């Protein structure tokens, strides 16, 4: 397995609420991707893989979906259950292929900043499992750092000067770019409907003010800068017979 660094169970929620301005903006941007991803419909079932402390699962639940969050970090699942579990938002401890979830069960799935933490054969297995669990026509939202953008410079700087766990090699064991992500998704049977970069300069402007960061973020999203720090893709499982 990749990523042997222990991550605190409350990490994502704490980063969203009380981290430094750059970190708060970064994590809030992931939540805002949900509005780009889909329009929720009554009765939709959602799967959040690598749910961490439960922030994205909670966001899906607030949109009225029936949500299952999955993570192999026992501290994260315990925190998510204490903080976010409610009617139609539940959390399961374990790896996806260990949980015996029934095929074609979910309408949508999210997998945010997970695939860079595992090796290519594990990515292939994870995406194959997601394709199996989604209903025909179901959609997947997936994000990962863009290693043909500015991200490698940010990662290098953080690994040397920030008081955080080292990312390169210790956490991020697969360095993904646009074409590579498309290949992984298509090999698993998905059709890539959309892909864009986000979180380029805007998060760093948050230190100077929320309004400025929002202004820059709107421009970045309109331009889809190819060197953006994070990649986000929407992939679809084909309908039967298509």
C-alpha cells in the first residue's frame, strides 16, 4: 500500500474550519466542486471513498442524498460518525474491496485526493471497484494533484519548509497528470465527461483577503489554467448497451 503516514481523524474538518487561510480556502474549494459535479435528485445514493473526517459526505448529505462514506482510517471514521452521522449519512471502516457492497448500488461517487496516495495497480483496482458499484449512467467525481502544473513546486516547498508530514514519496506515491488520469478512468470503463484544474493562485491570495481570493478563483475557473494545482474530473459509467 502507499501512504504510510498517519493522518489525524479530524484533519479535513479542522483544516476547513480553523486552518490557516490558504488551507481553509483549499478545503472549501473541494466542497464547492459538488455544485459543479451534479444536480441532486430525490432518492440518489452517493458513495464517498476516502471520506476522511466526513466533510464531503456531509456536503452530499446536505444536498439531500443518501450517503455512504468509506475510509480505512479508524480515527477518521470514528470522528466522522461522532460529527456527521445522521439519518441517510453513514460511515464504514475499511478498504472498498473489503466491504462487500452490492454492485450497481450508487448513483454518484466521489473520490477526492485519494488516488495519488496509492500505486498504479491499486488505482486500477479502485476505479474498477467504483465502476462496478455505480449504476449504469452513474457519475464519479475524482480529484488529484496535477503533476504537470505548479503542484510539484508547492509540494517541494512544503516538504522542506512546512511543519507538516512530507508529501512526496511518503504520501504521494503516484504523480498524476491529465492524460494519465484519463487513461486510468477509460481503462476502468468510464467515459470522461469533463476535466478542469482548480486551486492555482486563489488559495494563496486568501492570506490577503477572502474577497481577493474569490475574485481570482472565479477567473481561474473560467480560464481552466492547464498548470493548475489540482485536477478534477467527472467520469460516467456508460448506460447498458451504449
